[in-house]
C-alpha cells in the first residue's frame, strides 16, 4: 500500500503552460516571497545564528543550562529548516546549498564515515573560519551536527569527556549553516537577483517571464514537497508493517526531531499555499478547502503521534497513524497535481512529470 | 486495434514470411513505444500511421527497447527503477517472456542486442554498491534470456546504451546520478556527480575509453544517445543544477577527440528547460532530433556542422523516431503522434487523447 517506486525529480518536473481555466494572482510571486519564502529563510538564518552562539558559549562554559540551550537551539533550527526544505528551487539549489545544509538521505553512510575521520584526525585547519565550506557537503550541515551532538561522540550526553575538538567542530558546522542560510536570505531579498525576478516576472527576465511560470514553480514545489514528505521520509521508514519498520532510515532520528520536523514541513506547505492567495471560480472552489484540509489533517496526525519515530517498530498504534499520514499526503499530492495545477493553468505532462 | 493485429498476423501466417520480409511486405517500417492506455501500461508495435500491430501488456510503466530486427525480436524495459523487462517477438508469434531484475539490480530502461543475436545487454543499477553495470543476457536460441554476467560501465547511473557501427563497441551514457530504489529517482549525489560517456567492448566488457565533459559541466547528466551517419555519437543531457544556469544540452563525440557541445540560439536553449528526454537520428543519419517534454519542443541539428536547424513545438513531446530523410515521427505524453522535421509544420497522425500517454522513447525497428 505504501510502497512506491517513482520519484518526481525536483530538477526536472515538467510544467508547461496549458489551457488556462484560471489565471494565477497577478502578484503571485510577490505574495509567495513576502508571505512565505522570505520570512521562512530569515527564520532559518536567525535560528542557525542562535545555535552557533549557544554552541560557542556551551563549548566554552559547559553546564546543564548551556546544554539545554544547545538542545533547544538545535531543535528550533531543524524546525526552521523544515519550513524551507521544500523551496527546492532557485537559491536553495544553487552552489549545492541544499546538500550543504542537509545532506540526506545518505544511503551510503557518507556523513558518519567522514565525521568520524575528521574527529579522529582533529585537523585544526578544518575549523578555521569558513574552512568547512570547501570540505565535503556531508561534513557541513545539520545531519553532521546532529551526529556529533547526539550520537558520536554524543556531546550532549557525555559533556564530561575530552571533546574540545568535536565541540569546536559542532560550532563551526553551526556557523556554516548560518552562513549558507544567510546567503539564502540575501538571494530571496528584494536586493537579490533571484528575489527580484521571482517577485516581478517580466518578458526580459532570464528566469521567470510571467506569473504563469511562477505558478508552475509554486505547484512544483508543493507537489514535490508532498512527495518527498511521503515517499522519502515516511515510506522507507514504515515498510509494510510495524515489524518491518526501519526507524534509522528516518531523517533526524537521533535528536528525536523526525516527526516534529515532518509536521512543521507540512504546516509550512500549508502556509506556502495560503500565501499564494489563490482564487477559484465557483465550481472549483472546493479545491481550496481540499488542499488546506488535507494538509491540516496530515500535520495534525503527525503532531499527535507522540511516540518518537524509533518506537514505530514496537508501537502498532504509532505505525498506523504514520501510515495514515502517508495516505493523506498522497491524497494531498493528487489534489495538487490533478486539480490545483490545472486550475492555475499549469499542466503536468506524463513525461515531463517524471523525468527519465 | 485488434482487427489490425489479427489481419497482420493472418497475413504473416498466410505468407509464411520471416519478420524481416514481412516488414518489407508491409511497405512501411515498424515502430516501438511504451505507453499508458487508460490505466494499463503497454509496449506497442505500430506502423508509421500510428496503427497498433502488436500490444504487449506490461506490469508497470515501460521505457525503451533493445531491438533485434534481423530476428524480429525486442525487449521492453521497465522505467527506472525498473524491476522487469519483457522479451517478445515483433509478430506476436510467441508469448512474451518476463525477465526479472537480478538481485540488488534494477533496469534503467535501455539495452541493445548484439548483431549476432546471441547477447542482449541492458543498463542496470547495482544499487547497493552504487555503480552502473551492463547486465549480459543469453539471447541465443534456447538461452531463455538467462543473465550470464555483467560488465562495469565505468560510472554511476548508466542510462542509454548504443552499439557503434563496428558491431562490437558499446557506448554508454553514464548519467552520473546516484539513486537507490528505496528513494525512487531522488538524486543522492548532486554535489559529486561525474557523468561520462563510456566505450565498452561488447564481447568482454573491457572499458576502452571514458570521456567526461569539462569540469564546469559536472551536473550535466548525459542520458540519451543516437548515432550519426559518420559514426559520431550524439548525446542529450539533463542539467541538475539551478534553472538559471543554461549549459548546452546537446553534444557530439568522436572517438579520440574531445566532446563538442552545441547550444543553439539562446531562446531555443532556454526552451529546453535544461532537459533533453530523447535523441534520434533521421534514417540518413544527417539530422539529429532532440526532444524536451519539459519545454515542449523538439529541436533539430545538422549532424555535420552542429548547426541548429529549427524546432517543432509539442506539449509533453518526447518520443522521436526516424521516418524519412529530415523527417521524424514524434509522440507525446498527451497521446499525440505527428510527422515533423526541420522546416516542416507538424502534421498530425494521431490526435491528443486524454487516455493515451506515450513514454519517452519511440524506436524504429
């Protein structure tokens, strides 16, 4: 039921303008940028800076309160990321920013291997300001930070050990995340080239020449975001039954942030949809309620699954709830693809949809 | 459809003709494509008028084919990540044979028969190891398409493979993108992609040559191939970098030389939306067609000079197959089939249909 073998490539989803049954709002790009993307990337940049500060202070002073501040700041940063990750176009796919922030899924265990090697070498050059940016993307982002905080050496669990290098590495990762997020904020801003083109599509633009093209980008972001949430984050974890579940396939399982992040991501997609201010003719007005309703239901189911994701193997009830969330996400994506997209005059082609 | 097929088979039986003769008798070449019809997936043999000659049901969406025209056979591959392939006779004289994927391998959707008909090779993902292979299948009489080995393709994500005119050298497009079927087509290595063209000895799998594009194009996934009359390999790419980057997507390679890339006019390049879904040469091998379903255009190139010769617009158009000199058949995910070419207005053969979608590739037997 939950098995799926098809993935909609973010890079190649195909959306051609088709017969227009409804036009996108004339200021769609402006609405999406001001109403969602700009605040979302700003929040990520701010949270990452706070995380860097909390880590720097804790590495220096230690203490329970400091550790709690780090834990809190890490969680807040991952939640902020959850609101940004589905904006996987424009600035986020430039210069490997997505992978630098979160290199995941990591089917070959690259991050773990590289972090261990780095910690064993304790190479001071890697921690010079800005130096991480030129290292492997697997060393640069939130999964690596989570690994050193919660797993190996598990700074938050064993603060007593001699982990000065690991702590400084953690701080350097947070600084790198803050740096990349700052670039995102700049690129989306009215001063940024991307932000300008997205908000004011025009015939002479290189990237977006009409609100129709902006609408295609928005539909694609929602559609692929929903697919990612289900096919990449949920399905591989759930397997066919609670017994077959593989909780270590989950994103951010070490910090217990898997489900809160997934819920935050779906809520983010709902807010991104809302920001568009889409208007429908009467006979299509149900689409609006259906999209919002499915996203709200999915987010609620995820929020209310209190058990951490590691427990889905033992907790049949939690497994059922997550399976239900997967079904709702699938339905939401179907509505986006089959109803919302054409209502905006966006046609998703059979071949263009699923690049090969 | 059924009547056509019955008539075709009856004709074949009455005449007692070998498939190759039959093809000539029919007066027009045969074509193959995968499609979705209603909720069914099928591989189809059809004629240049778009009439079905044979329909092979498929368990899931198909992609492209390995062709053995001399013996009237073909193998249809499941679309990536494909866990099945179907071998069948073009005249439908025997039931299709399913080829399951080998353990820890899936099909990428392309393959070739060797001219002697004894081997069929398919591009596959050894996904636990994370590298590309050519599965080698026994296609001899009584071989049952048993998988008898595999060759390394010298890269990740081998997509299309073609046999060079010498009949013994394979050219493989290693797209460079690491995928794992647990995550569908999600790209797992965008930061470290290294696409390449690999030349492989078809008899023993020796890697004869491996060609990469300049480093700035490391996110330009080389995917689809066609041969020009002079033996040059033409390739079509998909750019996985930001939409604002517009690298050239079409290129040509001759053994022993550097690959050449052709951008065409700016607006044509922009119209590809960084995506080429299929590449084909006309029957004379002088005009190359490259399609983009994402951009809804098919663009033609002069194989000798690399000059852009013009384009045909077709929404979700992807499958291109040779028809006549400077002429192609093009089909689309919207069910359309047209005759088209440089300096020719698209001429409809089959109208758009809400219940019919042609997959990426359209092959002439």
